[in-house]
């Protein structure tokens, strides 16, 4: 008997979309589909986050952060 349990991924993770990048400068990384594209003083995620590029040439690129970021 397996210890694995089948469930929908949405029960384990919170899915979200990126937002328009802030214009303010700072030390918090701003992520786009190509990785870090600048820094700001604002955050829209602050815990363990997996960023997956979903459009364009970098669709499928994956980044992991465990600190405040802007996506």
C-alpha cells in the first residue's frame, strides 16, 4: 500500500500571475520570464515561491526564491 495520496495541485499550492512592475527602486528582486529584471522596494510574494515563465522565448524557465520578491 502506497503512502502517496492523489490530490489536485491547487490544494497544495497557491497559483498567481505576475503584476505590472513597480517604478520604485530598492533591493527586492523583480522577476520576469527571463529571471531578475530589476529591483524595487515593494513585494507581492514573500515566502517560498516558484516562478515559471509562461509566455515568449523563456516560457518554461523556472526560478525559486525564499525571500520577498516582486513577480
